[in-house]
C-alpha cells in the first residue's frame, strides 16, 4: 500500500491526507450518504484509502470519487436554488462494464434508466452525465426538449459505439414517449454534438477534467457557453477542484470500520475485485458503522 509524500501535497489537501495515512490503511472507509440526489441511485458511496491516495496524488480517480464530487455540486446547486436547473445521471449505472453476454440488452437496460430520468424533465433543465468508456472519462450534457446532446471529451475524440448506441436509444425513446418522434428516429451524427472543450495533456487527467467541466457548468455564470470557449485549465483550477473534493469530507460523513469489497471503476474501467457489475460496488454491502465523524 502506498504512502503519501507530504512534501508535495498542497496545504489544503494535507488534513485529509493525514487522516487517510493514519486512520484508513486498516480498511476504514468514509461513507457519503447520497439522499436520492441522483434519481434511481441512492446507495451510499464508500471512499477508501486508495480513493483518497489517488485523488490527492493526482492519479487515476475512481467512480466513487466522481460520485462524491457530484454530491458536492448537487449540494451547491440546492443551496443556490439552482437544483431545478441541473440534474445528474449516475456514471455507475450508465458506464459500460466488461464481458457482457448480451450487449443489445445491456444497452437497453442503461438506456431505460436514462429514459426514466428524462421522462418528466421540465423544459430548460440540463442533465449532466459523466461516462467512462472503460478507458476514459467524458461528460455529456443533455437537454432533451432543446435537442441538445453535447459530448465533452478532454481527448477531443468522437464517441465510441457503446456511447452512440446508448444515447440514440435513450433519446429516440424519449421522443416517442413525449410524442415528438415516433417516425423520426435520429442517428448519432444528427443527435450528438462533439463539443469544443479544454484538452488534457497527460494520461490520467480525464477524471479531473470531467469534474472541472461539471463545476464550470453548474457554479459559474453562463457556464455551458464558457466551457466551450475555455482554452485550458490552469494548475490553480485543478487545485480548486481537488480542494473542494477533499474539504467536502470534513465533518460531513460517518466512518465505516470495515473492509468492504471494492469495485471502484478507474479510468481504465477495471474493478478491483475482478467482477463486472457496475452497481454492486456500493449496493448490497453493509458494515457496522461508528457514530463518529472524521476529524482532520
């Protein structure tokens, strides 16, 4: 198990790093209760030592880390009265996993989840969907009433086949469900717009870029337009995202004193325990919890 090099850690990240180093190497984990801020995915999020270490050390980040930052942004939107403007789609459910026997059925299952969220969407609401292809994190912004599907890829590539099939199935089904497209099924070229965005320079930044993209859209004025004109993210921009992620744990969540099965989806799409059910890395596992909160 790696150890932190505290000489290279920004000051605001050190409290959580010290806590992880001293209290989480035995399997202790932090639990973040979602409280139904993502429709259809209200299971708690478990953050272990590896999640904290990778995030603070600016290495590949897990889907658990993405989910915690979504929770942070959802709280910010609620406090600002903007929760009716934005909604998040769970990357745990929509991101593909490996070795699926029936690919068409698997696309249909995930598309039905997206349809469930979009079905009662009011006009003007933006849906933010982080997605991991198995190799890379991207962000999608959807406004079904405005025929808007923006695909933000920090590598600048076009979407892969799974993403194309998932989005076209979900959006065409939505059009049928609201009586707007029974005879006008659209293909991905006319449905998905590969949007301009900042491009990563290294190999592991994609997850952090997706966090920065979501922050830009939800917490800044005209964020969606600003995102598409932003040339690059500075070290200070990325440091702010990491500070917000780290400070969000402080006093907010309980501590689990147990070693839970880890199924964090990393940038390459691999799961730590070797299984391939995108949901159950958090679902179905319960542990005895202390009633204390982290103190760092």
